[in-house]
């Protein structure tokens, strides 16, 4: 019986373009066809595999075609990635220059052989021990739930496990640990690691018939798995464990992977990193396996999509359009791999496209440089899914998941930017595996020079960065005044309008709490992406933007930049948002941030003054919130909060009423959370300043790197400098508040 179409569904259909209707219709028919005609179909036969080869590479009988490919894969001059031709040099450099990473690779590979893996923020997950395999490919060991082996189109896209976290299962089945097994084989020449790769791939193919189960439900996961298999195949190809029969079976599955990606590209389902990741998977397959008749088409289609999406997904200021620093890093990795692959394989493009690709990659990396904090970590604004395109260094995970400097360093080696190198620091081991010893040599020759500017406006995306330098002991401010995610869905956005981050003297103090979890726990997900979980102001206990589902929003605040200007002694920002104009009595929030540069003459460090102005008529409750790093202890008193870092340094936050010094402001410390890696969090203090008032009102917050008694001693100097850099009336009100106290 056919269900009637609702008015909402009809409205959505009317809003679709002809091209979207055509593609969605074609994919729907393909799903139905695959479900009923190909479900649990037998594996590709040898004869079918033979027909998949370009006629130039067929041997005439079909019996030795896969073995011919195996022979060609072992050729030392086969071009794919330069690093994969230089085993001896890479092993020598890993032993000499990267001993910690060398040992970590081998230790991780040993655990992978037994089915114990560290994924996302989870350590030493045990995926069970089914017959003939150490790994249950459908198990989420955190919840104990197991995905059914039904046709992928029957599974709920956000809850294919019917409880539990599908991201854990998907992360396992990206098979990043296959690359680790291949690396360990290179480093040790121990065939156990190649044997582990062969056994686990074979077990996976047995347990995951084409199109059946959770591991075919996302084309992005299929693409990332294809890339991992290609890396592992090339790393292990000269092992005796990779027999002709195994290579043939692996090749058949890779062809099925490519077909699936091509058929179910996320043109309209998730036209974001899903689509670019899928396109890169096709590009990898086409480059790595040129003997296949489909190779040229996959390579061309992948490149076409990646070039087209670079124009759409990377804003004019170089920031990824979903307003997420982690997905910005994903996108940078995707285009870094594309750039490295096209250069290594002499892929020709139109001059305009080549120039555009260079400029987009450069702008992506520029943004990564600017948002790198003095301690080397990066803010996690927007969603963080914890994954990587490929994992070439096991030490860059878990607690270090918010350190993006390896991506920045690799970009520096490719595009030869010394200012990126200055921020990125030493060459990472990942650079060696991706670019080879010559990439390391190029990086070593590059002169590291600090960037000259200290203020940067990413106007299209609405991120504003203020610094007092680029040293490890510098100060850093990030202000968010941009769109609420991408125009389509805002799936990875957070309710964080006018939120700030602050680091001083190399200590990161005020932070974005991150993400922690996706659809597996909707209540916690909404808490982490709420306004209360960001360094901004909550009005009447309401969020600026209201979530609808795990990846959609019912309402979205719109930000407006008013001013961003650098003075000789300070940097000034002002912006507003309309998220609270939906209230019965509309409230417009305007925030001004003054970053005062260090004053050596008066012995003043860099500090912040934040002014929050509210245009309203009626009575409202205001809650100004600052989320502090887990590495500090905090105490509240009067109208201030004092934090002490584990290294002994201090930070004081004071809030006063500019409008009426008699307005009562309470200062409290509550417990919050900070997640620097998906599925991992730590308790952290939140400084909360609350007040109730009617009509127009303004609050002034002083954020000063020092203890309260130090501020009292220096306050006259601070006020004098503030009065020269900003509105003198604010200085007078701060002085009045001090006299009152």
C-alpha cells in the first residue's frame, strides 16, 4: 500500500532542481535494483575480473591477468606515490629520525593482529573473536550492539545499529590499521604483519558481501576503506603472503568498492566532505590501478568533482563552508593528497583549474596556520568526528587529536611556505610516508620565518584572529561571528555566535568544549553544541539557535560584523547576532572585544576586555559563560573568578555592569566538559556570571592573565591604556565599579 505524501514532503520535492530529482531518482532505482537483484550475490568470477581489465592488459586467456597485475605492482618504478618506491630510505629514516613513531607503529600493528584497536577517543577496543578472524566487523564493543547484515538501503542512516555508536563501527571498517600493518611489515620485514593484512581482508570480504550491512551504508566509508586497502596493498605487495589468488580477490572487491562509490556519490545527500572524500577514493582507485578499464573514468570523475567542490566548499577567505575546524582539516588533507597525487603522476589540468587548486589549498593551509594556538593545538569549533583520511602516525591521535600541525607541515613542504613551517615545527613522520625522503629534505631546507601580521579577518566565514606574536609563549584570541554552518542543513554547526577563545603566555585558558558524540546520544550531543557550552551569553536560559535533529536546526542565529580594526596597541572587534530576536521581547546581542597588546613599558601583558550590549525592552536574565581548560583550578568571589593553571600561572575574569553599577552580578563556577577528541572528554570548570535587568544593558568583562591582587596593583595602568584604545566611558565605569568594591 502506498503511503500518501505529506505537505512537507511535497514542499521539499517542489524545491528540488531537475538535476537533483534526476540523480536522486536514479540512485533510488539503483538501491531497489541492488536490494532485490544483487543482494547476497556471489563474488565476481575470474572471468568477470578478466573483463574488468583494459584490453591492453589482458593476456588472452584470463588465467594470469591478476598475476600480471601483481607483478606490475611489485615493479620498483611503478608510479603512484613517490614514497612507495623508497622502502629502504624510509626505513632508515624512521629508525634514525623518528624512533618514537617507529616503535608506536609496530606496537599498534601487534595489537591490530589480535583485534585490539584504539579508535577515535577509545583505547584498546576488543572487537571479539569470530571463527577464523580476530575481528567482528559489525560490532560496536562500547555498547555491545551488533549491526544486522541486511541490505544497506534498509538500515537507518543515523542509527544502523539500533542503538550504540555507528561511528565506532565505521572507524574500524575504514581499515586504517591495515596501513599500520603494512608500515610495520616495511619496518621489520616480518611477514606476520603482511599475513595479518591478508587474513583480515579475506575475513572482511567473507563477512561483508557486496551491498550487505553497515559497511556499505556510507559511500564515504567505502571510499576511505578503498584508500586504506590501496596503501596497504602497495606496502605489502612484495610479501610471499600476497598470493595471486589473494590479489585477485582483493582486486575484485576493490572494483566493487569503486562501482558502489560511483553509483552512490553524495551529490545531494551529503555534498560536503562525504562527496570530496568519495571523489578522492575514485581518484585513488583510478591512479593506483590504471590497468582496469574503469580506471580512467574513475580518475576523471574524481578529479572533476574535487575541482568543482573546491569552488563550492571552500569560501573566498579559505575556510571550509561547514564552519568546523575539524572538517576544515579533513578538507585540507583531501586536497593535499589530491595535490600530491597529481604532481607525482603528472596529471594535467586546465591552467585555470590548476591555479584555482593551488590557491584553494594555500588558503586552507593559511587558515590552519592562523587558528593554531601558541601551544600547538587548534580550537575545535563546530563538529569534530575524530577520524582521519589516512593514519600514518599512531602518535597523532587520542589526546593529540586537536593538533593539526602535521597537515600544516606537509602543506609547507609542498607549497614551500616558511611561515607555515614556523608554526608547524619539526617535520612529522607522516610527511615521510606521504612525500618520501625528498619531502623531508625539502622541508628541512625551508627557512622558518614567523608571519609578520598579528590580526586576520576571515570575513566570509566570520572568524577573527588576534595575536601578539607567533612564539610558543604568545597570546591568541579567536572570535566567531560567522554563518551558522553551511547553507544546506547546517549539520555540523554549533550554537556559538560571538563565542571567543583566549590563550595567554602560551597557556590556552578559554576553550570551545568540542563535540564528544554524534547521534548515539542526542541529549549529550545537544548539550555540547548548545549556547551554554560556548564562551558567549545565554539569555533567559534559551539557546541562540534551536536544534531539530542530530544534524539539523530549527532556528539559526545570523551574525553581523560591525568592525574589525588593528591599532598600534590593540585590536578591536565588534559584531552582533539576532538569535534572541525570536523571543517575545526581542533581544539583540552586540559583543565588542578589545585585545590589548603587551605594554613592556608599564609591565602589562596582553589582555582582553569584552563588552556585551543588549538591546531589549523588558526584563531578562543574562548568563555570561567562559569555559576553562581542564588543566586549572578555579575559585569565585564577588564579581570575579580566578583560575590557576597546573604550571602555576593565573587568569582573572571580572565582570561589571556598565549601565548601572548597582546591578548585582553573581560569579559562580560550575562543572562542564571539554572534548579534544571524539568519544573522549574531561571535566572542566566553567566561569558563569549572571545578572537580571530590564531594558538596554551593557556588561564589561576584564580577562587578565594574572591573579586578582596583581590586577588591583595594575588596574590604573590598565584603565589608562583601555581609555586610549577604546570608548573612554567604559574605562570610567570600570573605575566606578572598582571604587564601589
